[in-house]
C-alpha cells in the first residue's frame, strides 16, 4: 500500500507553529516582544510578507497582540475556565453568589443595559410566548483584565418579571435566578446549545477581537419546576478567552 503522508504546511504556518512552541515552553514569556517582521524574515529565510502572515495567525489565536510600530507582544491573559455544570447549581445563586464567581475569582466589569422590547421570533418560540410579546432584555458586556471576553443578552417574559429587580440594572445578590425564585419560578432545569462560528462585525467590535477568530455561541434556556421556559440567554464568547469545563458523574 502507498504510504499516506500529510500535506506540506505553508512556510508561514510552520513559522507560527515554531513561535507558538516557544511561547508555550516559556522561551517567550508573557509581555515579551517577538522579533519584528524583518527579523523573522531573516531568521527563517522568508519574505517579510510570510513573516507577517505567521504573526497574524498568532494574533488570531489570541496569543499575541500587535500594535503599529511596536511589533507583537505575548499576551499574559489567563483563560477563563467556565464550569458548565457547577456554575448553574442552586447552591451557587441560591446562596447569593453570582454565577460568574463559580468560574473566576478575578474581578470583572459588567456593563449592563436593560430594555423592554418585543421578543425576537426565535426567542418567543423558545419561551413559548406570542411572537412580538414584550420581554425584558438584559444585555451585558463582561470585561476581565481590561479585555472584553463575553457579550450576553437574557430574555425573560415581561409579564413574569414586571415589578421585580430583574427589570433593574442591579438585580441584587444571587442575580436573576435568585429573583425568579422569589416569585416562585426558580430555575429547575437548564439546556445549553453550543456552536462556533466567525463573529459578526458587531460582535468583533464589542469583543475587540479580530474577525478571523471564531466565537463560541452559547444559548441557554432555563425552565422552572413546571417545565415552563423562564429565560433564554444568548452568549457570545471570545474563543481565545475561554476553556469550557464539564465535570459530571457517570
């Protein structure tokens, strides 16, 4: 049988692989500057454009940041480990803790906007309400270590949450789920759907990330004990900022 061989990787990808290996082994530490395009071109005997393509791969993968005139610098950001199951336990929000604190101890800045708006058609279907029925839309932008890491919008039936702190910017200890529990609609079951795609221009701008880097799209539906959907939360995560961690019993 003929021996199967892998296709030869382009030079710029091989250079990027070598630089990534040096970053991972600590040869280039967080905060260090990588050689510039001209120096890399000379080191690897390639054209400056090839070196530029290699650096672009590192930037797309979130390993370096590049600034005009300053070259590429190794990022020191530590990815967020998102505990997909433990974070939603009632013992978390029921004790007045935020869901975020299940994943991270580092302080986060959250920009919040609350609107009352007609439900998008797909959200209305998931909430089992009439199309264009009013919902409370809670939009958030999460910034960690001066880096935007997630955009999220939660939709809740307005008739359900009207007059509660859920319609305010500050929902209080335990957040939205604790307030739902107070009105007899505590989340009892969750379903999350996960997919990856390239960001829209608005998403890339909001997350301050390149258009070439994928985002993680998470859609979570929360159901109360009667099986009624009480929240749809659509999240957009910078894929370079997160590790999705799921631990559960067999």
